[in-house]
C-alpha cells in the first residue's frame, strides 16, 4: 500500500478512519471545507465542538481536537487549526506544520489506519499554496516513515492548483 495518495475532490464524501477539518480556533464552523463538513455531518459535530469550547476554550492554531463524524461516511473528524497568513513573519510555517503534526499524533494515538487532509490554511486563511503544499507533504511523509499509525494519508485537493502541486510532490518522491 502506498503511504501517501493525492486525489482531487470533496473530502466530505470520503470513507476513511478520520477526515481532517481546516477549522478556526473557536471551532465555530464557517466557510470552505469547515462549512462543508458541518453541513454534511450535521448537528452532532457542532455539539461536540461546543463541548470542547466549554472545556478547553477551543483550539489554538497549530493544535487539533477530535470529534465524531456525525452523518459523514467517516466516523471521526480531526479539527485542526492552521495559521492565518500574515506575510510569513509570524511563525506561519511552524504553526502550519504543527497543525499537521497534531492531527497525525491524534491519529497515531487512536491507531487510525487511513486519514485524509484538506489543504489547511490555503483558502480563507490565505497561505500561499506552493509553500503550504511543501510543508504539508514533508511533515506527513516524515511522520509516516517514523510511525506505525496512521498507515496511510490521503491529500484531498479541492482545486486544481493544489492537486497539481501535490501530484508533483508525490512524483518527486517516487523518482
Ligand atoms: N473538500 C476538500 N477541500 C475543500 C473543500 C471540500 N469540500 N472545500 C474547500 N476545500 P478553507 P482555511 C479546500 O478556506 O484556509 C473557514 O471559514 C479549499 O479549496 O476551507 O484553513 C474556517 O471556519 C482550500 O484549498 O480553510 C476558518 O475560519 C482548503 O480546503 C477558515 O475558513 C482550505 O480552505 C480556515 O481557513
């Protein structure tokens, strides 16, 4: 089994152990992939997010929390908070890598075999796509090499620009 796969499509349609959401610190739902996940997953996800908000005041950028998947085909959602792009001098690269790492660590703890990531921070949060793809890909690749779980990561690219960037990264890995 290849450890990394790249596809173009809608992450809410996937049936894996967990899909990752590009959430905000308040876990309030919003636009983009977050909106799509809450819409398809239903009220249960929002209720669990509210509980986490009460217990630990949300989720800081670079961190991730777990909820069930509600009505989604995947049983769990990992809500990861990426950085808002401010030009690159506010630790954005490290925070983005940490958002991926925190999600991978949660998957490892739960012994999830297959998880799927959207392209965190590259929509509303404005992170340049090429730089973000390199950080995401390298962070995931390194983690999978060193850990037994998760066994596989699927990058789900919504737009063609991201899809082509990730395709190139995966081809470089193979060659
Ligand atoms: N499946 C996969 N990827 C998607 C989907 C989908 N259904 N819909 C959009 N994308 P964004 P961010 C891609 O804006 O930049 C929200 O309001 C999209 O093309 O969803 O991390 C939150 O509540 C882009 O490449 O997340 C936060 O406030 C990627 O998902 C804020 O936006 C991420 O874009 C987070 O911003």
